[in-house]
């Protein structure tokens, strides 16, 4: 079962990289994650995430509707079985864009998956990116940066690592990796 997992610390550029590359990659489709967190900026429900309440999420957990789910920074994130099935029916390869905790779980569920780790050039640049988002409190940024140090260690378990120090270069590398995934 072909599955791609795109991971890295919060602010490493996972979603940006995917959005820049997707027009060149017709064979993959993002697994839209269900979450209880608030929307950021221009995010759209059922496009960027499936935004639901904590109560709804917990009902889905009890009904075993998720392949995997995690609680991250006080919010739930999960991948529904229905979403994955729908992507396979379209004849596409699912790509998960998840934090490191989710990537670990998915890699256990799909050991043959392609795990791509997006690495920021440094923790300092990661901090600048998180602040530039203008969606995080200082406390949230501190938590994310603290977690990022541990997450960077996970890169050694990835099949491929992309250093995101130049977005255009990183996008080209991502496209090449996905295009060669058999």
C-alpha cells in the first residue's frame, strides 16, 4: 500500500512545500486531517482541515473512525479511514502532512511508506517563521520550539530529508522524490 508521509517541526514548511509542488504531482492527494484547533488565516474547512468540535472528535474516536489520531498542543488531529479510502478509490497515492508524533504512528501502520522529513535551516529561523505566521502566542511558540529540538532527532528515521533553506530548491527536490516513488 503506497503512502507518503511528510513531516517535520511546526514551521518547517511542510504545507507550503506541498502547496507549491502539488500542481506538478498529479498522482498524489493530501489526506485532509480532522482537527479541533481553530482555523488560521485563510484556512478553509474541508480543504485545509476538517474542523470539528472536541466533542465531535471524541465521538469519532469512540466509533473507531480514525486510522490514527494524536493530541498536540491541546488539540486533536486525526486521519479518518473514510478519507484514505476515498483517495485510493480515485487511484491516487495519499500524502499525510503531519507532525512528528503522527508520522511515527503512521510509519508503524504503513511500514512501506515513504517518510520525508522537512528540516528547517536552524531553530532560530524556525522561530522567525513561527512568529511571521502571526497565529501563535509567545507561549505556543516557546512550546513548539522546545518540541522542535526533539523532533529534529527523528529526521534520522526518515527515508528522505529535505533541508528547507531555499523554498524553490526544496520544492524541486520534493517533486523529484515524489516523481521517483514507485
